[in-house]
C-alpha cells in the first residue's frame, strides 16, 4: 500500500486456519490440553546431558500442586510473584500456577544485578519470588534487606542452598507437597479459582529494557496474549507437531509469546536447554521446527561459520566461497519458489548437497520450517545469507506493547529491507511526522503505576505510538528507517539513520557492535567494537600474540581490516541517494566491549545510545576535531563483579568516501 503519510493499512485474520480457542486464560487452556493431548509432550528440559519430558497431563498435575501450595502460603488474587532464572520448566509452571489463583507473574532478567532488580521488585510490589538457583536466591536476599515486603523466596535448583536456614526460603518440591495436601483438604479450590478468571484479567507484567530510563511495567491481559498468539499461529500454519527451543530471557515478550503463549494455544512442545552455554549444542540435538532469535544471535552464528571456514583447508574454503556465490545469486528465489535458470538450479542443488545441507545440519537448522528475527533491524546481507542457504527466515516487527506482532512477512513476499505487512488483526498508520502507529487486539492495557506514560503512548481510541520512523512501500510492506528520535540530518541536510549504518557495519564478522554519530554534524563518525572471538581466531591463525581485548583492538593489522570494512559500507551507502552523505569519514575502535553491566547496553543487548554518548563525550568530540589520537580512562565491570579503570590511547582513523569529497586527512 502506498499513499500519504496518514495512510492506514490493516489485515484481517479471517476464519481459515484460526485455531479454535478452548479457554480465555492460560490455566483454562492447560486444562483443555490435558484432556485432548494429555499423553503428548508439552515441555522438555536437558539436565546432566539427558532430555527429560513432561506430557500435558503431567504438566497440569505439577501446576495444580504448585498453585495450591502457593495459595496455602498466602499468594492471593492480585498479588505479584517474581520469576528469575534461565528457561526452566518449573519457572514456566510458576507463571501458570500464579495465574490459576489470580496472581500476576513478573519475570525478571536473570543477568540483572540486585540493584537493578530492586527497582522492578519494589515498583511491582512483588511479595513472592521463584528463583532458579543459589545465584538468584542470593540476589533476592540482598534485595530483601532493603525491601522487607518481599516475604518468601522459593527455588528450583537446591545445589548450594542446603544450609540456608531462613524460614522464608523454601524449595519448589516442598511447596508442591504442601499444595497437594491443601488440594486434598480443599478439593474445589483449584478448579473454582481457574474458572473465576476471564480474558480481560491481567495475565502478566513485562518490564521494558529501559533503553532511555527506568523500565516500565507493561500490563498485558489474557486476551492480549491469547488472541495475538492465535493470530500468529493461523498466519504461519503452526500446529501441535512443531517444536521450539526456549533459550531467550523469560522476561522478554518474544519468549513469553513463542515459548509460552503459542505453546498453550497450539499445543506444541517447548524444550529448555541445559544452560546458556550449551544452547547451540542443544539446538543441534533437538532440531526444532520453529525458531526465534534476535539479530545478534544470527550475527553470532554467522561469525562462527565464517571463523570455521577460515580455519578450514584451502579446498573447503574455495568450495564454500564458490557455492555461496551461487546461493547469493539465486538461493532466495529457489526458497520462494520463483523462476530460476536451469543452470543455476542445478548448481544450487549441487551446492545444497556439498555445502548448504551440511551447514544447516551443523547449525541445528535441518528441520526448521519457520524462523523469525526481531527486536531490532537485521542487516540485509545477514538476512539474505540465511535465506540463501535454504532457511525460511522471516522478519517481524513488534513490541512489548503489542504483545509482539505488528507486522509479519507472508510467504513469497519476504524482502530484506521491509518488515512485512500488518499482522492479522493489526491496523497501521503513519503519522504526519513519519512515526509508525498501530492498533490491534494485542495493545497493552497500561504501564503499571504510570498513567502519564500510558497516556503519551496510547491514544484514547487505542492507537499506540511506536517511536519508530517508517513508511509503507508500494506493495503495502512497512519499512522501518530507525527510531524516530534517532533519525536526524547532517548539516548539509542529508538523512542520518544511525541504526541502518550500524547494521551494515555489523554484517562483518570482525565487528560486534557499532555506534554511529552525525545528527547536526558535518559528517558521520562511529565507535566500533571488534568481535573478540572472530578477531581472536584470526590472531591465532596468524601467530599474533595479544594479552587482552584492548591490545587486540589496537593492533595495526586489525585497524586496517576494520578500515576496509568501513570503506565497504561507505561504498554501499554511496549507491543510495538518500544516505550517500552519511558515509563514515572518521571512526575509532573502542578499547573495551560495550557491556550491560556498565550500563552501555540494555539486558536485551540494545545500545543505550544517549548513555554511551554521555559517557564517551570526549571521544565523540575527538571524532569531530583534528586529533588523530585521544586518551581515555573508563571504569568497567569485570566478570567477577569487581570494578576497575582501563586506560588507553585510541587512534582516530579516516575512511575513504565515495562519490563525495576526499577522505579527511589525519593530522599528525
């Protein structure tokens, strides 16, 4: 669809393929699944190298015992219970158990420190917490010192907790044991409690990642999540035979919808990896059919592939490069069922046998029939790489406030530079200032205890401001340019879209993160983080000794390689008249990785742009000066939690630009 800036686009779900909902809350859906699919696997967990499964009937029994136990210990309708840890069946069960008795689950980011958690726990008025292990229990004990309203702490994994003597710290099994006794004495309690809830009731609080300030508690109802889950299932023909790997943070709306909501609606099995360190190994073992990952995961996987290829023999490298050229030429057309020359089709088939199929198998993608990426824009080259080797990767555009879906890509209409058409049941309009707005069944209820933010985000008639700038193309697909607040202009009037530039830089395996600057400046400049794994592999192959990230990032050969990457991006930008003036003229390679523990990234790994600009203000100004070197001293958090100061003298590098003026000369 094309038209003026206030044009509205929408897509209706229609009756075909829509799953018939057997309940308007997740506890009701669970009871239905236990009746209809009681002997089918509902969830798995890998522990000590062995996969353990629970059927829908077993899950229903586990949750009933837990819900009754929580009620016996004082959890009441309207109370909030925090949930923190890696993806574990018992943590997912806690969500449903809480909902069954009318309480509200509040998942917390498991890698957050106690100080970060304190804000959410106090803001949400959390009384109980279900923690995965000793690490998370210790955080809760720290929080409780300043917030005594945190009454009880439960835990799943008992390792290291045997001698914790506090009477308010209890293990999961003992809660269930108390629940079975409570259920026997109050046989009608659980069923009555489940029946008392309705779709309009609050299902969960999901806190935003806090890119620009304190996190906001997004209140979502059962109707929001269940209707949105059903619409997504109908759109992509998901069914009970699909399998998904749950490894993303449980506090993130994407995991909640895909690993929880859609599983309860469609009845497919969810599998939890052994640990965050074994995800790729467990992915290969499991071979899911439905997979979701943010762009960073796909970028990391591609980096691993490229490193392995560089480590391979010359024949393997040559064969890989040859067939990847074939894949780049025709792979996406083969996947979409579009016309392809016979010669290319035959070469692609040979490449599939020799390269693509073995690669998909190595990555654990052999059985995948649908993969999604979202959270932020993915580089077009990265997107095309996966599709070209036969992986049905799609982009979607969504948000916590939408219960995920705003746009989705229909089969046969998958483009790397758009995020698809409006999702089923979603309306989209572009405001006069270019901001994308939407209205849908998934629109959030409110921001908890924040009526001002609610009113500024959601209009009285249900339209939600996304904060993103975009437009509808001639085919009715949405194109997102950048965050509306981040889109700017250079002093010559040229468009400056930092995220677009950063994503092009991050396509290169050697570059892990980038932050671009240019708004109201004479030219575009950038900070760059090298990828320690990729560049470290290069150093090992070439016998280059280094003692730290800082030393490797300052290596002259590394800087030369990064310069080549920047100039390749400039060459691409020069081909787009709208962005040609945004070519990067000066940049520097940072002396440390941007880190969530240092406040530079959110817990979902998004750059906190304004924080970085303030923290490294002198470096930004140096990029717009005649300096060719700048001294920096930065406090950083080490892996063991200690803090220290890292010092460095950073080189400011000039990059060649194309179709414009000559590159700036370094002054020395």
